[in-house]
C-alpha cells in the first residue's frame, strides 16, 4: 500500500511539473514572441529545451524544498501530507491558468506544503520558510524591478546614437539569447522544487535516508517540465507580452536578462526557491517604467499582485481541504 502511495505521489509531481511548464512557459517566451524575435512554436521549443538543461544544472533548491519547509512527517500520514500539498498546488495552477493570471507555481507548492502540514499537525519549519522562502520571494521581484529599470537605462544610453532600425534588428536577435537564458533559469528553479517533493516522499517512506536527489528524479522532473512548456501557455502569454506593457526588442531583452540574473543568483548562491513569474513580471514593469510611468498598465499589474498575495494562502487552503478528504479514506 505504501508503494502505491509513493507511485501516486510521483504521478502527482509529474502532473504538477507539467502544469508548471504550460503555466510558466509564458515567462520565458512572452516578450520574444510579442516582439517577433521568435515564432510562437520556435519560442516554445527553445524554452522547452532550455528548461530541460536548466533542470539538470543543480539541486540546491530541491534540497531546500525537501527539508527546509516542513518537518519530515511520519510514514503513515506523510504521503497524505505530500499528496494533499500537490493537489492544492495543481488545482490552483489550473485555476489561475484558466483565468490567464500569472500566479506563482512556487508559491502554490510551498503554500500547499504548509497547508497540508497544518491540517495534519505536522511541524512547519517556520524559520526555514521565512529565511529560505518568504524573504527571497519578497525581495526577488523588487530586485527584478530595479534591475530591469537599470538595465533598460543602460541600453538606452548605449544605443542613444545608433540607427533605430539596425539597433532593433540587433536586439531582436539578442533576444534569442536572453530568452534562452531565462528559460534555463526557469528550469533551474522550478524543476528543482518538484524534485524536492519527490525526495521528501522517498525519505518519508524510508526509500532513502538523506536528501540527495537521485538522477532518475532529476530526469523525470526535467522531462515533465519541458513537455509542459512545449504545450504552451497562451492565456498568460498575452498578459505578460501585451497587457502589462507593449514590449519592444530592447525592453524584452532587458527584462529577460534582468530576470534570469535574479534566478541564477537565488538558485546558485542562496539555494532559495523563488517565483519565476514574479521575477519576470516585475522586470517587465521595471523596463516599462523607463519610458514613462503611465506606459505600464498598473491596473493589470495590480490584478497580478492580487494573484501573488492570494496564491500561497489559497493553495494552502486547497491542500488542507484535500488532506481532509484524503484522510477520510
């Protein structure tokens, strides 16, 4: 029975990674598609490949998720806790995707773990949640916003005397590199969070004693994320690529480079799970603000911010309800 539960957890993680891929695919390719640097299918294929590469690039974030959010629950109820957390995150991902709201899969997963833990009386490691999750998730969008603004200012200064047509063509080509960089950062961050959940399930069931990530787990999560990315996320792409701010190649390049820099820093230096959605969206706002403050559709940004605030508690609530239902059987 325990083995069946573990298999179900792995299936749910695979499903979560797939929804994460199509939910967050827009993060990496929205600006490149909206500026016509890449075709839609070309951008999605590039993002899928780079997501796969990024997922294979490290495991620091996975270990943080596996042991830094909740205490390892007992075997009997541990799998129910993990399963309920995944159900809460998946339901919230699908809901926000349906309404085209770029919410955070990272917040949904962490919120799901906390909600399921609280419902099951499993200890939440609040120190780890605050220092390794909450603070980086709050600071990373602010850094993305500021960095996007500064990088765009630097680009404007560097190309101040350049021919507009030639500069646009050069930056459109450069966007292929920046979009690839961003997709790699997305894989580096988001696939590792799912790896951490599988590792937690393996420890709970006694299949392993430490929190190292097995190679097969890395490959599974990387493949599921890449497959989800290939399936696309057109609803969210319209929000990021057009509704917040009408992007030019220069703006797209600046936003992508800024966002990917934040993702690399948080993954490699701090091993902190941050939201790619938040970082990319804030970087888009930052580059848009260099034109004039009114160029950014702040009402749309406000709607997105509401989604940011709601995600963790909503996923936590859904996970708690899922745990309540599962525990009845």
